[in-house]
């Protein structure tokens, strides 16, 4: 093989390795059986959530994963493989892939990683069940407001009870 071809392949692997290093999470799927329209819709939804799906040769994925420190993913890189990288919202790739896997039987989740650690299918499923960033922030805000709300209810109850007492 010529040196230019080898250098080109090394450059591709380096780019994929950089994606592995920059991603907070990634989900590897078998997409065989999906129509072009379904894959387009999947990519669109991932893009809107700040994630990116790519179809990459398994050999490149194995080498990039090994270079990024994800040696345990080699067995999921077989057959038709697409990978969705998420850097902004950790839950986005898992959440969207799970939704599409339920909707289309042809999509099969094979594995992935979450914040630097290889994830089992169960962990990916759990991650998919979490709300997105905005949902988590609203839950946090609700928890932070609860004590203030409870104090306000108590003060109102005391005030209402004093107003209901007959004058002596």
C-alpha cells in the first residue's frame, strides 16, 4: 500500500479518535434495515439535540477506540455500524437511539460509553430514561423551591387560622 493511502487512513483515524476524546457519551448501533428517510430523521433529531451520528468503517472505529482508551468496544464494531457522539447533553445519544429502537425494530443498540467508561446495554438503557438537560434543571429548581414554598404555606395557614378566630 502506498504511503499516501496509509497517511490518509491515519488522518481519518486521528479525526475519529478526537471525536472519541471530545464526546461525553456515544452509542453504537446496527442500523441495517432502516430506510433512508428513517436514518435522515434519526440524524436530524440527534443534530437538534447536539449529537452527531456517523457511519464509519469498523476497522477505523476499532483503531480510534483503542487510541482513545476504549479497548473493550472492539466486539461491538462488527456488521453495519453507526455511532452517535454526544458532547453537550450526555443523555441525548442514548435517549434518541432508544426512542428510535422502540419505534423501528431494525435499529439495534450494540454498546457505547458514558463519560470515559464503557457502558453496558443496561447502563445505556438507564441513561436513556433520564430527562434532558432542561428537564434536569427544572427538577433541580423544583427541589430548591420546595422549602420556600413549604414555609409560605405554613405562614398562610397560620394567618388563615388567626383570621378565623373569633374576637374576644
